[in-house]
């Protein structure tokens, strides 16, 4: 067996790097950046968020008259907590508390259900040999290319009237999905999120689950374990990082969604999530636009809690399947 010395390893790495051209030069440039440059980018990226946060504690006149950075030079004048009081007050908001509850009613099912279905599907694609597995996986992943926006109106029509097809020439109508009267409900929103999240969830989980050690599965099969036992006792505990990473992504997408909720719920104000309710805080002619910054931070509190609670799994999960061995 041949053993590489440090010099031979360095030469091999150098030879490999020279062959990659522009990509390697870019990698070396980024790697050579000092830490203070990266911290500078972080601070610059955070400036708009800091500005919104400062404005959330300023009066309407102060927000309209001066920039947020002047708040630190004028003493206590212009500072207030009334913005948060008004946002959380029922009369001013038209239902922010109810909107937050609706956001939970959308985000929790739209996060848990795709994870549950995709985990089973990803295991089947990775470790169960069945006819047409490769083609079915290709079709599933290709659904990622379908823009969600193009399907909103057909989905809304299906939720409000069902799915029917009239056979040409016969006049007979086949009903594929009955009228469930879901239009204007939070159920229509999380069903839409669930359907469009499944392809990405299956793809992400499949990359991770297919990279698990094959010897573990072979030993389990030899011991007489069924596929469900292997999935429940081996795959799920080993897949916690990628499951948590997808949960972060999906929860943030569904909690911060505006377009799907507005399209599916429409004028049913009692079912609107916090994003739509907060967007309407400014009122007619923008007379209460000073409340938007406070509303934005109230709405973002829950995603921040979720992210920091699961962030230790984030990097491990997002790199799932990228490295073998």
C-alpha cells in the first residue's frame, strides 16, 4: 500500500486545484477574506432590520419627519411603546391576535404533514426496490419546476367547486374531487402549501436517507426487521438533522406567506393570517403606516424562536446528501 507524504498530498491538491480554473481562484479569494470583512457584511446586511426595529418605538411624527438614525441624538423625545399597544389592541388592528392564531393553524399542519408524508416516500425511493421507482422519483422531483403562482387560480376553483370533467360527445360528467367548500378557509391554504412542499421535501429527505450506511439496513433485515420497523427505529432517529432543517424552511415559508393566503381566503377576514392582517394596518390612505414596523416584529417573533431553537441542526441538515462516505 502506498502512503502519501505531506509534500505529495500538497502537490496532488495543487494539481487538482489548478485544473478547476476560475472556480478554484474564486474559492481561494473568498477563503482569504479576513474575518472583519465578513463581520462588516453582516453588519451592513443588518442595518435595515435595525432601522425597522428602532422605528417601531418611534411616534408617527418622528418616523415621518426624520430618519431612524436621528433617534439616538434627540433624547427621549419621539420614543413610544404605543405602536405595539395599538398593534395588539383589537380596535386598531382588526384582529392581529386572531391573525396569529390563523397563522399557527396554517403553518403547523403545512409543516408537519409534508414531513410525515415525505419521510415515508423518501425511504421508499431510497431503500425499497419496486417497479418504476426511478421514473416515479424523476416525475416527483420535476414537480419542483412548476411555479406555484400558475396553479393558484385552478386550485381555488377546485377548492370552491371541486374537480369535474365532462366527456366530449357523451355529455357525462366525471367527478374526481367533490365540492368540499374549502374556499375562504385556512384549510385551503395549508393544503396548497402541503402540496407544493412535498416535491422539495421528498428530494431533500431522499438525499439524506439514501446516504445512510447500507450495512445498518442489511443487519436489520437479517434480524428480521420489517421496512416499517427499520423506518421507525433507525431512519427517523438518524434523520433528525434533515427533518429539522426542512421544518425550519417550511415553517418560515408558510408563516410568512401572503399571496397564497390572500388568494385562497379572499374576503373572509376571520380566517386571514397575520401577514395579511398586518399588511392592512396602514389603513385607508396610509394614515397608520407607522404601525407597520411594530407589526412586522410581532409577526417575526415566532419564526425567530423556531429558527434559534432548531439552528443547531440547520447546517447539518442543509448539507444532507452532499458528502458521501
